C-alpha cells in the first residue's frame, strides 16, 4: 500500500481501529480495504497556488472519469517533493519542463521547447513517464519595477550591467543555488548580485520587497497576474539562461492508460492565456483552487 505523508500523520485512533478490525474480522475484509485504498491515484502539488490549481484540475477531471484520487497538495518546492515522485509515493504531479529538466540534468544544453521536452523524457527515471506538455507556460523570469527599468534603461538581463548600485535578487531560498540564481546570472551574464530569501514564490511579500527597493530584482513566474497588476517589467533573457517552461504532467509509469488520456486532454485544452486567467482568480478574486478548477472544467470538459 502506498504510504504518503498524510497517512503517516493519521491519528493513533485510526491505527488502533485498524488493529481491532484485523483481530476481529476476516483477513479477506482487511485485504479488500487495502486493495481499494491502493487504487487511489495520489496527486501532488507544489506549495504554489498556480500549481495547486492545475493539480486540482487533474484531480477533478480524473474523478469525473471514474477514478479515485487522493490529494497531497502544497508539499513544498522541487527539492522536497521530487524524491516522493521518484519513490512512488506520488502518482501524478504537474511540473514545468525546463526547471524539472535542470533538476535532473543541471548542465543540459537544451533551451527550446521541443528540445527541452525530448531531453526531459530521456532524463526521467525509468519508473516515471512524462505525459504530453501543455502550451501553457509559467516561465521563471527576472522582474524589476517600471521605475527602476526606466531609471537605468533596462530591457534585457544584460542591461543590468548598466546599474551602478548594488543589486539584490529575491526569491524562494532554494533559488539561491538553482541555475537561475546568483551563480547562474554571474556565469551567463557576468552580473553579480546578492540574494535575499523570500518564501512566497513571487507573491505579495516579494512584490512588496521589490516596490520598497529592499530588493531590485525578483524571480516571478510569467503567468502571475502580479506582473501586469503592479506594472512590473520582465527582462528579456537574451542568452537563454531560462529554459522553456511548459506545464507538463509527471506520472508513474504504471498510471492507468485511461487516466493518462484524461490528463493529456487537460494539457491539450489549457492555453497560456487561460493559465494567467486562472491565476488571476486566485490572486485577485481570492477564489479557492477547487472552485477555480471546477469552473475551468465546466468550460473545458475533458
């Protein structure tokens, strides 16, 4: 039986109850329960609102198709959850093609969409399957305020070389050692920056630090409506530091083919513009992931 974090945290009373059932009932009844529970497709998500919305769409689409699912959302960042995907604790996870490829192959030379996807398929462990990538993208990007961009004439990342004050980059703590962190920026562009960890995945704390000039540069995902809402400027990546980053499902190789087909249909239906609109419902309207997912599936039945 698949053991997930949520089951490990189950109350002692449940354990006691299961023990009593084993003692008093037949072995057949216990085996039947275990078999039923193991059939649930465990779906995970990052601790990132947009990723949770996509995971919830997967979950509701599978449930509508007659599959039993178990949600294990808001796990954390890639450095935390990938091991759970690899060891089979999670059956299905919405990922992003370029960043996941760099996790498995830090020195990859793939940059364009199809090259990244092909390399990702090859890099995935044998017990995992990369399903069809979506046109929807959520690209890592360096972002500055409009005022800062106009002050120094910034349009591209390499324009940061014109800035004559110390620069500090803000992002999740994991970003300090990722390929697009300070070391990657120095290697690709010869630009040195400090780093301040801000643990909200480019959310309101990051935006406030940027607009208050506590940091001058932030990593914010391009599908985040925060960028347009706050008139922020995405710096063009002229040297390919950031890989193509399409939404791509990572699945257990044993995932039921019918379930794979449903998830592939979700990928086909989701566009870049729709992902931004979904994110706006969360950020601006404070809608929860379940309601956002239900609304999207009503308009895009799979």
